[in-house]
């Protein structure tokens, strides 16, 4: 398993952002669904080794990220797109992707080809020499995805990757992550249910810091039978599970 | 003829050559010295090592040196620690680096990047300060006696001001706060110490039936020349280094 979490909790002051989550995830595309504030980003930041858990155990790529040497090894094989991607306005697309390829300690001679491949995969070839300050929000998101996949990661973590993408780009993105999920573990955090239905082999739904559902998109759809809230079958499943979880919390 | 040419692969190889960046000689040298092209690249993207910033630093210290030559005010020694403190605060950190969150997930440790950049910025400012200092010294009688002392003595307060700026910038996660702390503390110390020194001179002058005017150059420079301050400067630098170490420790925000 590339991700193994056992009773992982993360608190910020009195707020429990992630509350006793246990998960084991292997290769494939894993969707992390949930409303805003459900704890998806905090969970993803822990998986990205940016944030340590307050309690519980976390193993990534069969290593303990709490140990410095293992953490460095995990980070070499990690791709991460944060929810808010900061960027250097004066960098070109290729320079930005190259910068993170070098910080990921890729062998220098492999970097130019890896950068070109990543930029082409997100269909930014024609803008490769454009400064980041001249790009639209959707293009910047794709630059973020390019830096995340430049090292061909075994563990790819994408936080709201489709934010700002137009429908055509979203279709292309789903195809890309399905392709990446053949070999790697791809975790996609989103609140867009349709992305999960189209691209993910498995899905977890988070609410109030807990995982309240885990299964295939088909199983989530089945939970929505008889439920009326939602425009699609998957949305109805999402709403039904969320409503049940809220009822349980308030009971 | 082979009809199975993979045009995508050919194009990627072409694009790799067309888009590749050719690092300059200094960056290649740094990559070799640091044994990390990533760390070298991070070093050469330091905001306070970019050309506009360096030109600004040279201008400030140049004006200081000219003023020192012309009016005899000990400006270089007063300016150098402040200029370096601002440069250090703007070298790296969560309040400055837009891609900080992403940088924290990289195998090249953010602490190592911070250290490399801080050392480089300090070294550059020290060299600029020493050049300005050497250009300005020896032109005034009062400086003659303490020339050797003044040429190097400001490096110590500069170290303390830089360490304070870095510690505040990292702890508060704001480059502005770090720069303000470094410059403010240095300014306050210079004024406070020179006022004390000036008072002592005044007292001595009154004993001899004479009166002195405003703060003297020697009094202003006393924050640099007073050997009693050397140990406190070192202590401040050590404490601030400990704060930086603590603030960037693995279990705070990072693993």
C-alpha cells in the first residue's frame, strides 16, 4: 500500500481538522470528497509531508515520514499540487517546472526532457516560454499539475486540481490522471462530484474530519437511491451519505 | 524507411532542447560546491540577491561612503548592519516565498535553502560593506586611531542584526516584520548607546569647564567600537539562531 493511515488526527488549537482517519490506499485514482472544512486539505497536507499528524501513525510508500531520511526519499517520489499554488510571476512555465524538478533532486541531465514531457502532458507547450504573470487561472493550475507530475511520482496528491479549468480541460485532466493512476497512487481532493465519478476508481467522503464513506463511485451512487437532493445519481449518493453523517453527529 | 516514427517523442526531445535553461557559470559553480543543482537554483532565485536589490545595496552603501568622506559622518558602519538585516529578512520564508507550501514538500530541505540563502546574503553584504568601509576610512583624523577596529568591528553588530531579522521573519512569517525588527533594533541601539556615550563625554567636558554640542561622530560610532558590546552581540546572534532552528524544526509545521 502506498498510503497507510491508522487513527490519524490533526488538531489546530481546539479544532479537530482530521479526526481518527484510517485509510489504506494502493495504486489507482482515489477521490477525496467532502464539503468545505471537512478536513480534506489537512489530510492531503499530511500526506504531502507538509504537516505532521497530531496523533496516529502514517506510512507513505512503505516508509515512516517522521524519520528525516525516509521523508526525503518519500518526497523524491511525491507530486503535490497545493490548494493555493503560489508562483513566481517572473518565471516562465518551463522555468517553474524545472525549478521544482531540481528541488525534487531529479538528476540534472534528465530534467529538460522531464520538463518538456510534463508541460506537454498538461497541454501548455505553446505557452512554455510565457511568464507566469501572463497566464490565466486555469493555465496556472495546469502549471501546478505539470510541476507535480514532472518527477513521474509514485504518489500524486492533487488538491482541487480542476479549479479554474474549463470543461474541455477538465475532460483532458481526467484522462491524464486515469493514465497516471495505472502505475501511481493518485489522490484527488475535490468537492466536484462529477470529477470523482469520471476519473476515480475509489472514493472516500469526509465530513467533520472523519471518513464517513469509502467505496467505489458506483457504491456511492447506490447510496442515493430514494434520496432527492442532487442533480445526478452520484450527487444524490453524496448528499445522502453527508445527510446521514450529519444526523449521526448531531444525534 | 521506417514509418513508425513517434512524433510525440521526437517533439518532446526537441522541446527539451528548445526550452531548457542554460545556467550561468556562477550557478554551475554553486551547484558543484553545494552538490545540489536544486539548492544552487534556489540560491540564485533569492530576492535579495537579484540584480536590482544588489544595485540598491551598492547605492545605499556608496552614498554612505561618500557622506563619510565628505562630512565625516560614520554612515557606512551604521548602514551596513541595517542593509544586511533587510536583505536577510527578504531572503527566504513563508511570508516571502509564494511557493512556500510547495517548497515544504520538496526533498531539498527548506531549512537548508534558508541557511544557504542567509549565508550568501550575509557574505555579499559583508563584502559590500567592507568595500565601502575601506573606501571611506582614513579620511578623518578621528577615524585614524580606530581604523582597523572600525573596518571589521561592524561585522559583529551586523551578525546580530541579521540574526534578529531572520529570527523574527521566520517566527512571525513576515519578511516586513523581520526587516523592521532588524533595522529598528539596530537604530534604537545606536541612538541609545551614542546618547549614553555622549552623556559621559558631556560630563567629562563639564568637569573641565567645557561644553559639547550634538552627538559626535565618535559617539555615533560607539555602538560599533565599544568592546563591551561584542559579547552581547554574539549572545543575541546565538539566541536568534536558536529561535530560527526552533521555528523551522520538523514538528512545528513540517514533518
